[in-house]
C-alpha cells in the first residue's frame, strides 16, 4: 500500500506554537547577551534551570521553567527545538486548539524532566544534577504527531523524507546511543525517553484518554438511567390513583326524593 506523503510546504503555526517559540527565542537572546557580553544573569539562570536536588526538595516550578531555557553558548541547542516545534506542531495545534496544545507542550516537558529526576535519583550513571532545554517537549511532539499521522511522511532538514513510524525509531535509537555512549545533552540522558512516553500518554492515541472516556461513558449511562428512574417515579406519583367501586344491587330507597 502506497503511503500518502505530506506535500512540501511551510507550516503555519498557531498562537500556542508561535508564543512558545517566541518566548524561547527571547529568553535565549536575553541570556546570551547577559552572560556572554555583560557577565550577568548567572543567579537568574540558577533559579530557573532544572536541578534534581532542588526538585526533590520541592522546587517543582523548575520542571516548567527549564524547558524554556537553552544554552546561551550553543545556538543549535535552541534551533533544533524550534525546528521540531515548527515542522511537527502545527498539525497537532490545528486539531487540538491553543489551550490543549499549550497544556501538552509544557505538561509533556515537565513530565519528561520528572522522569529524568526519578530515574536519575535511582540510577547514578544517568543522573543529571542540572538540566534544561526543550528536547523533552520536542520528542513528545514528534511521537504524538507520528502516532496521529501514520502513513504520512515528514522531510527532515527540508529534504530527507521520513515516515511517521521511522521518525519514532530514529528518535529512540539516537536517544539510546546517547545513553550507551554517556554523551548526554543539556536535558539529560533520560529526558528524551520521558518525552516519548509523554507523547504516547497525552496524545490522540493516549491510553489514559481512552480510560477516561470509558469512565465518563459509564458515568453518563448511570446518570441517564437514574434520571429515567426518577422521571418514571414522578410520573407514577402524579397520576390519579385508581378506586375500586363495589358492585351489586341495592334496594331503592322508599323516599324517592333522594334518588336525584
């Protein structure tokens, strides 16, 4: 069966993606100037980047601020995230809308970093005391898009056609190679796997979503059955009760005036 390739045209991101990409770019420019040219910004960076010990001590906000920060000394670190969001995100935002897209982006990124924290705390070899960047968000978008776009292709680097299934395989193999070689990214060795898991859990083919819809369907059916039972009970109470009139003949009264 011949796959249906995606026509090569520049995507049109919606408000959620545009806002996220603009925020990442502005933050990168501000810290690149501040750290590389003015020698300031280290204290602010220390407050927003991910820190495994800090998160384990309750600083949960770092799971949501760390995806917005990228290395001021590595422009490609930012560009890879922007390219991933730009080419794979618009299809999902068109289907989901702005609100769900934003929830997916930052929820998936926070979930991916949370997986990095938990696994890193258990396995010392993959622990990353400091982590930041949008790789978890990027892999989540890639997996969610691939699962929702089976049979389609995307052009990597504007020219290499890759099927949706092959895209998941490439991401997984590259992430595994990083673990085997211990050549981690600023996001940490485990974060890409957390992002892939988030893309599966929170996307269109989410088992969590199917479970929720089944529970919701049962709840609606139970509410409908209860409403019907109440309606039937009210109808019975509102109807006039039946009376049984005894039959039989009685002798007419002697005084005929009482007959009428």
